[in-house]
């Protein structure tokens, strides 16, 4: 039986097409994996310890491999000598290993990856070269973050501090070259760039490194990226410190080689640390965990055991440890699925010439694809965090710590993660657990101590001391030479733009040498697109002048902050406006006039229907009610007046063109300035045919072309930038801008893309604008208008002419003549019917002639005497006879108040003096009982001032009530008439304050005023009953300053606080003291977080003294002279040096405890 099985096995091996095939048991007792490391490097040393630590943990864990022992065969390779390292790696591939940890070096990894693909052996490499990928090398599995992410983190740091150019120093191998290429791509995505790249070989001498650093010091960039190994990198830092390149202004950013060296080495020489102060570096982020702590705790024992006692853990130690565990877990799953470890020889690898490489000894791992699949499906938590691979074979959730070298150690100032590609002070594992937020506003790093022991962020760029002078292109203009031109005498450039540039350069913290090179012949304006193109082609280092910032130009060049606002406008001649005598009818069309009139009556009628039964203002005779209706419909005069004002203003500056649409819809020629971008803008953006465009080269050509117009060889309008137009209009006055700007641009200086000088000049231009220097330069070169004030043939916006209103005056004049004629004929008619009064004379017999006994005139001459007619006109017309009023009051007299009586309307009523009766009714009457209804009260009850002795007896209550009714009716008629007149006030003039404006104000004779000790006249309207305001006491009052019936200043006025009206507060001050700082300012926190305030009204100085002696509840009226009022400044409606009335109401005398 055994012999038969052996024969079958031999037969199978002989018949195999691939040659001899070796097979091991499904669950072998020992499984070998390999490791290709550089033993004499820091990363190689910690990797050896990490591999041994992983083997101890795996082989002692009974849940892994089920009794199979994992062994690692480690080989040393020389990374500095690429050829020897490659040979050593290939020799190692002759052994039968199922997986390889490493290689450590990117150069060796490239070679071994090709071989591993053929032998189907997975490579668990921690080489960071971004060009190593599973797409090209399927059996390459990266167990550490790729340089693709590290260089993105470096670019994020550069962009965070707003540096635009960097210098890259790197080792000249696959690791260095590919890493810097990846960095260049990352910087380009953020609109940054590497301005200077310099490589050095791994075995570079000290003198070579010194020359390298000296050349770097001559570069303009002060941000240096160092991408190399630990050995050369430390030498460069030491030499840079000797060359004073680790001081102020420099920025050094080292990739993760520096953090790996500092983490792993327990003792770093002090001079080495001193030479790296302020350096930034990156470290792959390893989250804190119990597994990590356990490995660190036994690291000291393992490092001593394997003769690396000076090494500590680093990020790469954690990655190597997890790599071994990933292989062990994959093998366990591989065996569980029935996988077998078998190798076969490939006939293609047989060496027939007897070479020393023994390629035929290399065997193919038959089930390598299965093991690779298990490795890629790994998903467990290791000491480095979550071990899981993405589709490209890289670890998921790559992240870096941003480290700042300070003193003898390192300080973490922030983190970068691929989750958002932003810098943050939040741990990456926390960010990965939250929704992504890619807003740049969330970027933040802690403060960094930079080289030179400074916390101020370096600018990252200087103007190199050995740099050649800048070649700056300047347009040599033919027209509008105030902006920029060449001085024919001195040959230098001058103008507004030149002064702005030189003043901005003077603000830079470093000197800049430059040379102006004129662009253009000076016989015509140059084309600015060509000038900007020369900056892009590096023929000029910059271009300054009146260069408009356009979208197409910003694609290829960078512009500074605009130093003057600009935009395309339309220049057109002002046409002489034909005066319209009926201009006052233009605000409304005929249809609008009709509808307005209709609604004028409808609205008034609706208001009358709603109000006439409850509002006495809407009652009375039909005439009074119609007048009231007209008053409530007269608000339309506001819109009429506004529209008329607009029409009369626009008429003064009327052009034949209203805006850009008129240009597009016309076929007439359009002018533009030679060299301006306006030509291409009109063709491309406005779709105006190029055949319609006319190039104009000077202001004189502008004026001639507009003067002749399109019908005589000119143009209908000119499209140009506003600064040129404003300069043109300062001399040519019969031309105006039609419409508004239809582009919004500015002028700036052009620089190549990502030029640091552009950033510094932009800051300088902003400083010129803030300190007023920019405006001073503007006033120096750009003159103001020289148009004569007498040149008003076309433009006369300050005056309204008679021609526009003579139709209105004609209507008013005709109305006045008709009114006078009607009045004249009516008066003549009354005069002819008039009987002159005759004095009573004794008749014969002792009788007298009574007035009603009329004797006809003897002839008509006496009747038509001119003197008698003039005398008749001068006499007051006797009142019409009316039906006697009932003396029985229908409304209790006590219900009438002073608010219902606004002053004497008629001189006498029922034989009593109405002025005295008005004074009587200024206060409410007490209620009367029925027993007193028909009796007369003493005169003191009704009269504030005693009546003359010759006055008739006081009126009864019924008479008083009737008088009040008559007064109210008369007042209502007067008020309605005043309202109607005010509604038509826009036609003629503003009427004086109506009687309704003085409602509730008591009329006080000047003789009744009392003179105070300081000469102020006052009258107590109401005697108070409360405490007296003494000198020095604090009081609260309300006051009103009234000028000609208008309340100009009042403490009762509501204030505007945070967009809302608030109730006015009483005014508080100290009696007898001089005006101080009592005016309060209130602040209110509004809904949108803003604050607003308004000060309380300012009282006159007279109020501080005249309040003395008043009692709480009292009201006092004061005549305030200008010197104690608002003086020569005035206040609101009170003009300067004007007296006014001051009404004071004393509200409270504040006790001392409340002050």
C-alpha cells in the first residue's frame, strides 16, 4: 500500500508541466515569512524589534494559526547603493517565503515588487513612495500612509499660512523625486508652487551641501521643504544653522523622517536639537489605545534583548507590528479555507549560462492570490489603529500630527486628516466619527514658535538681495496722459498710476529694484491685452498703469487690489430740452388723472359714510361735509409732487440714449478708445457688430465725433471706462453720462501668477487708501471740472424756469380774474340795493326818523357816487339773519373742554364778548343739577378775567351751550377750509400753519406774562399742587419747544431704538445748574445682534433756571430769547438766533434717596 502511494507521488511530480512541485501539509508546523530591512537605520532597527514583538505575541496566542509557528527570516539591504540593495533583495527571493515584510526603501521596493508579482508573494511594505500602488503592483500592500497624503498635509500647512512659493530640497532617489513631484501636484491644487527644486545624492559631501544651502539663500522663497532621510537631513540642519538660515524669516518643514528619528532615539545631542529650533514636521497619527500602551511597556525589554537598547517606539514600529499580525490573521483564514502552501518552479527562470543569481531557485507560491485576497480583507484593530485597506491597497483613515520642535522636545500644534484635508486641533479619530465639514473657516492650528524664537508668522518670501532689477512694462499713452505717459524731456514715466505704484513700493518692508520699460510708441494708445500677455510670457516681470481687471486677464495673471474704481459707461451728447409749458400735468396720464379724480371722491365718500354718524368733523352742512371728503382724498398730492420733481430734474440732463439697450437696438456707430477692452466686450458680451465700432484716440476726437453725430460721420455714443469719462467731462461740458455703469471693475497692477510681490503691493495699496494718500494722488493728477457756471445752455439743474410753469400761472391768473369779476359784480349788485344809514333826526312834531323808514334817493347820482362805493367796500358786511338758536342746551355744558374751543371766531355772540367767553371755556365746567338749569351763575364762575363793567349780565347755561355749539361749527368750517387749502398747497405755495395746528394751546396775552429775576417772561398755565422745585433739587419734566406753532423739540417724542418706536421718557436734571451731560443715550440689543441708539432731545438752557418755584403738576410757558435758547446753531425747525416758546410740565421732584 505504501509502495503504491509513493509510485503515484513520483508519477505526479514527473508529469507536472511546470516542473517539480513541492507541497507541504495543509496546517504546517512552521510557516516562514521574510523581512527586507536596512539594519543600520532608525526605521530598520525599530522594525526588527517590532517584528520580534509581534512573533512573540502571535506564537503565544492559541487562537491564531492553531499550533502553527510563524517565523520571520530577516535580510539586510543597502538602501544607499541601489544596485547592491537590489541584488541582495533578489537573492532573498530565492527562499521559499509566503509573504515579505518590507522592503523599507522605495528604490528596493520598486524592484522587488516586479519580482513579487511574478512569484505571487505579497509584500507588506511600509515604503511611502506614492508611485508604488496596487494598480501597477497587485501584490504590493502598503501598511503605512502614502506620501500622497503626507504631501497633501504639507500643502495644507503652506496654504494655511498663505505662502505661495516654496523651495524643495530632496534626496535624489525614487523616494525623494517622487515625493517632491507629489508635493508639486498638491501645491498646484491650492494655487501654490515650488519655485526652486534642488536635489542632492545620498553620499553628498559637506561642501556640496553648503553650496546647496547658499544657492537656496539667494532664492526669494523662505519656506523650505526638506524631504530626505535622517542622516542627510540632520547634516543639512546643522549646516543651515551655521549659515544663519535658521533665524527670523525662514520656515523649515521636514517630512516624517524627522519625527521618526526623534521618536525612536532616546538621546539626541543638544547641538542637533539646537539646530532644529522652530522646525515643523509631520508624524503619522497613532491613536491612543491599551494595545499601544502594552507594546510600549515591553519595548524596553525587547530593545535590550535584540541589542537596540537606545531605540524607542515610533509610528513605523506600530505599523510593522500590525503588518506581521495582518499576515498571521490572513494565514489563519487561508488555512481555514483549505489553503495549502506549495511552490513550483517556472521554466522561464532557468539560467542556462551558469550565472550566480540562480534564478531557477526562485519558486512561485501557487496559492499566493488566495493569501493576498485574505490580506486585503483584513479588518481588525491593531496598535496603529484600524487596520483595513481600501481599493488601492492603502490603509484607511490616514492622518498626521503637526509637530513643532521647541527646546529639547516636540509639541503637537494640530492634526491633518484625509477626512477633510484640513488642519484642525481636533483628534482625527473624533473627526472621522462626525459628518464631514470641508469649510476653510474650520481650519486652525495652535501657535507655532518659528525659527528665531518668534511667534509671528514669517512672510515666507523676501526680495532677494542678489536679484536683478524687475522689468516693469508701462503703457506709453497718447491720450489721457494724466494717468500714465512718458516724459519726452527726461525720458521717465509719470502720471497718476506711476505715483500710486511708487508710493505703494515705499511701504514695503524690503527694497525693490526695478526699471520702467515703455510699452507703445506714444503716437497712439497701446493694446493692453498684449501688455498683459507679455507678463504671462515673462517678458515683463510686472505691468503697471491704467490696466483694467477683466475676467480673461485674471486667468493668466494676478492683479493687485484695485487702486481706482472703474466700469464701462456710455457717453452721449445732451440734447436741448424743449420747454413744456404744461409740464405740471406730466406726472399723470389722462387715464390716471380720471381714475385719480374718481377715487378722490370715492375714498372721501367711503370715509364720510363710515364716520359721519360718530365723528362731528363729518357733520354739518352739505358744504362742510364735501370739504371734509376732499381733504381725505388729497393725499395723492404727495405722489404728484414727487413725480413732478423727478420729471423736472431729469429734463435738465436729458440725452438721446437711455442705456445699453438703446445701443444694442440701434444700427448707428459707437465709439471706443483705442487699446481699450471695451471693443472686445461689446463684440463678445453685447453682440454688437464690429462694423459699428469706431476707434477714437483722443478727447478731441471724442468731442468731434459726438458733435457730428451718426448722420454726419460721427457716433451716437462712446463706450469707455469711467475714469477716462470723468476726466473728459471735466473739460467738455455739453456731454453727459447716459444711464449707469454696466460693468463693475477696477484698475490694478499685473504680476505673474502666484507672485508674492502682488500680495504685498495689495496690502500697501489698502494702506494708501486708508491713510488718504491715494486720494491726494488722485487730486494731484485728475483735475476737477472746468466748466463755466454760466454755461447753462443745456445743463441748468439748479433753477426752475418760468417756461415750465407759465401754463400753471395762466390757470391761476384766469381763476383769480374770474373770482374778482364775480366778486365785483356781486358787490356792485349789493351796493345798488344798499340804503345808507340815517341818523335819527327830530321830525316836525317831535318825532324821530327810524331806520326802517326809508326815503328813496332823489336821483341815481347820489346812489352811484364813487366815494360812497369805496366806503361801502371798506365797511364790514353785516351778518346774515339766521334763525334764532334755542337756549335750551342739548349737550351738558360740562362736556365741553378747552380742546373744543380754539379761539374767538366771532367778536360777539348774544351780546357777550367772545374773547372773554373763550377764556371762560378753557376749563371744564362743573356738572350742573337741574335746580340750577335756569339760573344764572356768578360771573366769577365763568370768567377767568373779569368782564368790563359795561358788559351785559352773564349768560345762562343754555346760552353758553349754544355759544359752544356755534363756536364748534365755525371752527369745523374753518378747519375744513384750511385742510382743503393745504391739499392744494403744492400748486401755489406752502400755507402758514392752520388753526388746527394750534389745537389745545391757550392764547395768553403778553401783558399777562411775569418777568423772572433773570429777565425771562413766563406764565403759569396750570398751578401745581405738589412739592416745589427748589434750586439744587432734581426734577423730572416734559418740555416742548414751539416755534411759530410748530413743535420743534419735545421730550414727548418717541425715540427710534433698534428699529422700534419706544415711549419717550421724562427729562431729569438739577434745577439751577448749568446744562451738563444729562442727555442720555440708550442702547438696545436688537434681534440681529446689532446695537442702535438715539440721544434724548436737548433742552434749552433757560429750562434749568425757570423751573425753580414750580410745583408738581404745574405747567409753565416761557418766552425764550436766543441767547438762552439754541443760539446761533438753532435746533430742528428753530432757526439760528430765533426766540421761541417753551412749555414745561413738572412731573416729579425726585427725593434724594432716588437720585
